């Protein structure tokens, strides 16, 4: 490591902060096989500032820019040189705890590639760096110049070069125009609140709320009803911001916009799909309001028996056609009776909405009330009630159809005592112990059950002091009735169950284990045998009627440490080691992965049907050794079909049933990769796939452009294409074919398309595989189109942190994505509930073939 990276490590306590530690890298610096990356992190520490980082010599050279970058060449921004950061820091977002170096919130404001105009090491040493930025927000040429101003740290200037990307500061402030993260939904809220507009009184309506009321609102203007209005989206923040805000409950439901035009009511999802047919009672209730025209914004919700929004119950209501249990909570009114209200302050829009809803006593329509309590106390109450959190809206703000920092979301973390039942050995530079194993007593049986681990929230002092109290309690046998097994039980020291730990956590899994846990201290004010999962008491609310669908509390559910069973239409599949953790970052277990695949069987089985499949198995979780398996040798998977190896030289596996699908998961399968042909005609593919594989340093904007350019070429050739996320960093373009040509002909054609694009745009695309050949570019991988080659199946999981999923998308959605890993096993159900198989609904109906004219147009010679 460089001396500056040693400084970086010394300045941080990695047991308390989630920042990545700098590790020693092996190999030569010349082995770099990606473009030089840059990132700019917006950092709300003691003062809000921007950290500008350039990759050089295996580290991120770093400058703190107090006022942030400016696109105006006349504006010089002071940049204070600070310690190097590790390359892994380029994607760090989160909170650095109070009392630690750099305490505050961090987001990645911009990222991408930097291209030095001279030898970068030499220019850096001289203190005069000139470079091009290719980011999501910043582009063009820039200069970093070292000054001779005195100070403890080097003072530099960051200056925009005069070129096509330059803009006067008086005309455009990029920091104000684009304040949010390029990697996530996060933002940072300025400590200086905007001036809030004072709500004006609203006259009581007569027969209906007609044009006479709406123009009284500040900023209202007469306008024809828009054909569509996209919803304003909230941005995730780490803590309650300063300033003038109103707060509402964050509902766990489906976001739906309502359009009313005289007698016609439409209910439209966030992605623009018409769900009126799914919600007929809600549409009737809206029609009964008697409005001439309106756009309303809200959330469809089903409450459990305690009055708490229950997403699973909402899904069940849709699945069973029982939409009468669904309540439409309304919270905004961007248009009313011939008047556009989007420029009206949010508090005035909401006052108008409350007036609109006041005459209605329909139980299916509810106004989402604001709460006057102090926001942190309100958040604490919401979390105690097991709600998702709060939505905050900046007073005085307009309604915008995008993600905005004027709407924020604060998510809950739960906190309670746990019995300490064991600890693990420390790893790496960690001292004393690695993590504490936790337990809770079952409320019904009184049994002490395993409840997961906590490994963060400690510093060196607490590690030592806690360890001293643990050592006298060591015992040979676990006190919990369902101890972890396999890899999870490795290097565990069991303890007598007497000590208590107070732990904050994001949620409980269905198996009763904590996720994203943080240690807050030892407790001695309660007997260990009294420690159970804390549950809220029943709360009376004005929400929907109680439904018969309830969700048992996770810790009270009986979890059998022996094999679990996944119920399917054709029977049950036995899952051994159900609590084995597959992905430590999300806490996902083997049985949860099996449950995911069972839940998407109706979507993934048509993609697997009759296609030879290869499996990626992870017996020790995704962090362990992975096995890519193309044949069924030594795999006893019930329901699995195999084909004679004489066809391809090896046994071929086919998964045509849910039993075989879950059976593959039982054999530790995570990924499923399929051929481009089906078993009834293995000699002729029925599609080809172009896999857009970027240099990892490139911004996602380049992937969007590459996808659109590739689609344009296919459009010009007359070939209809379908898209899916890769579940990683890229996009897959799938082109269906009638089965006329053999493997070599189809692969040659796909290769010719790639060569054609690389010839047209050599600075953007590479036609040659290998990391060295795609530096700063995107390799369009055509190699997946050969005999026996495979591509990750749609709806299949990837062996990456968070267990992302490869998901079909509409081509219009590409620009809205922030990455190819947007959906994972824990959130894809919302996507499927909304769009189902609509993005690929026409794929199997498409009939098209590769023609001689197509070959000629991309430069292929006649065969």
C-alpha cells in the first residue's frame, strides 16, 4: 500500500464505519485492465462539500472541494488535497458515525472515466493535471492546478476548460440542477431550508370543487388536462433534515396515479400501466367525487389486523381478485378542474385535496394525513408500529415528475435486546471476536431460538471489554434449539445465555434472523429468560378494514433447523440446511432463495422450457467457491430431464417443472443459464443474444447510449429485439429467430453486427473479447451464440452481492435505470406484480429470419 493509504487506514475505525478498508494489492500497476475511474462524492460532514477523486497508481487521489465543481471556466474552485482513498471507495455511500473521522452522510454524486491529456503520474507530480471527464453529470476538459498558497494541506484549483460542455454559472448550476446520487435513490438535504409558502384559506366548495377554487392557489394556471403525469419520487436520506417539512406515513403498497376526465376514470401505475380493471371499486369511488377533471396521486394499501400496511396481504388481494379490501391513500393533487397545480406549494395542493375528499365517506378512499409531532419522535413511533418509515415533503415545493430531494423517505430500523448465545473468531485485522450470535425466546414454547448475528457497531475498546465478559461464559453446547449449521457454524464459541446485547436492525427475516444489525451496547436490566421479540400492541387507525390475511411475527414462527419443504402444485421439495446464508450482504438464506424461485416459477419456467440449462452452484454461499455445471453427473435432482450425450457429447439438463427448479436450488444452485435452442431442434437456434459488457469504470449513461445505438442498428436491419437487465453491469439484447439457420451462420451474423458497430464507433465499442480490449469501451459479446454457449436466464438470480436478478424490461425503460442490477430477490416481486411478462409478451409471437439483404448491409460477403 502507498503511504497515503496507510494514512487512510489509520484515520478510521472499520469496526464502526462501513467505509471500505484499504488492502494491499498484489501484481504490477501495469496490470490495470480498465479505464481510469473518477468519482465525486457529496459529503455532509461538519460542512457540506464535494470529494473529487481520480484513480492513479492503484489508489484514488483525493481533493475536498468545499463549493463543488462548476461548469463555468471563469470560476475557480478551491480543492484541498487530502489522503489517498482505496479504489473500492468509489462506490461508497452511507453514514459515517458521529465521533469518527469525516462523520456525516456520503453519496456518489458523479462517477465515470477520466482521460489524462499527458502522462498522468508526471502531470500529478508537477501539479498541473489536464484531463477529460466522461461522467453521468460532468464532461469535457478540466484542469487541476496546484497553488503555492500556505496551509497544512496542499491547495489546488479545479477549473473547467472552455469547450462545448462549459456553461456560465449564472445560467446553470449543476449542483442545484442535479443534486442526487447516480448510484441509488439517496440524496443529501441542504441545511438551509427553502422559504416555505404560507397556506391560503380555501373556500368550501358548492356542488363540486369547480374552477372558482383552484385559481386561488398560489402558482395555479389554467390548462388542458395532461394525457399523462408521472409521479414525483422520494429520495432516501439517512436522517431527519433541518428546515420546514411536513411528514406522512410511508405506506407499504403500490403507487398509483388516478386520472379523471368527466365520467372516465383511469388508475395508472408508476410505469404507466392501466390498472383500472384490477381496481374497479376504487375507480367507482373516485367517479363518485363528482370532479370534472383531475389527477390524484396516492398509494394502494391493505392493512393487517393491527392496522399496519401489509404488502403480502396486498399481493394476495390482487391474486385472489379481492380488490374490495384495498384502500387508496391519496396524498397529492397535481391537477384539478381545468387548472394545473404542479407549481402550487405542496401544502396548498394537499389542503385542496383534503377539501376534495372531505365530502366522501367511502371507506376505499382516504386522505394521507400529515403529523404535527417532531419528526424523529414520529419516526420512532412508526418504527415501533412496524411501519416502513416516513415520507417528508419540503414546504413550498412544487410537484415534479421525477425523483426529487423535495420529497424524502426515512426508513425504520428496529432496536431491542437479544440474548448473546455465542461469538465467532475474528478475521483479518479484527481483534477479540468477529460477531456475536444472538437468540430470542419463543413467546409460545419458551425455547431459545437462534436470531442471527451482529458484527458491526464495535470499536477496539468495546471489542476488548465485551470479549472479557464473554470468555467466562464459554460452554461446549449451544443454548439455542436451532443452532446454525455448515459454514455458518464454523469457528463459533458457544456461551451460557446470560448476557444481553441491545441491537438495532433493519428487519427480521421470515426465519427469525436479524438483517443489517448494529451493536449498541450490553444490557443487564432484564433477565435473559424474559427476552422475546418485541411486538407492537394493536393500534386503532382510520385505515382499511381488517383482512383475513395476516403476517405472523418472524421470531414467533416455528423454524425447523432440520430440512424445510417448499410446497408446489405437484408436491413438496425437501430443502436441507434451510438457514444456510447464501449472501451475507443481504442475509438471504437457502430456503429464501428456494422460496424466490418457487414464487417466480410461472415466469421463469416458460424461459427454461425445453432449453438445455447450465447451473452455477454455490455450496458455501456466493462468497465461496462457485461451480459451473453443464451436465447432470452426480446431481440427483427430482423432475430433471436429461438428454442423451450423443447429441452434444455430454449429458444435457432440462428444467421443465417447478419440482426440478426447486430441486436445483436444493443442490445449491443460484444461477441458471440457457441455450439459444430448444431440445426438439438443437441444431438450429431460435434466437441470438448480444451481451453489452462494459468496462466497469464507465458510467451507466454509456450503457444507455450503447443499448440505444445497438437497437437502432437492429431496427434498420428490420429485426425486432427484446431487452433484459443482466443482473450485473450490462444489458442483454435478445433477437428471436425462426429456426432456419445453423449455429455457425447465426453466430457469424451476430459477430458481423458487432464488427460493424466497432468499425463505425471504435471509441465506443470493441469487437474483441477480454478486459484489455474493452478499456474505456463496451464489448458487445456475440460469443454466447455458439453451440453449447449459454446466457443467464430471464428471472434467474446472479451470484453477486444482494442477489440481483436478470429482468425483462421495455426498451423505453433503459434511460430510467441506474444499473443492470436494479432488481433483486427481495424487490422483484413488486416489478412482476406491476408488469408481469408484458415486456416480453410478443417475443414468442415474433417471426423473423436473417436475410441475404441483412448480411449485405453489415458487410458480410456471400457464402
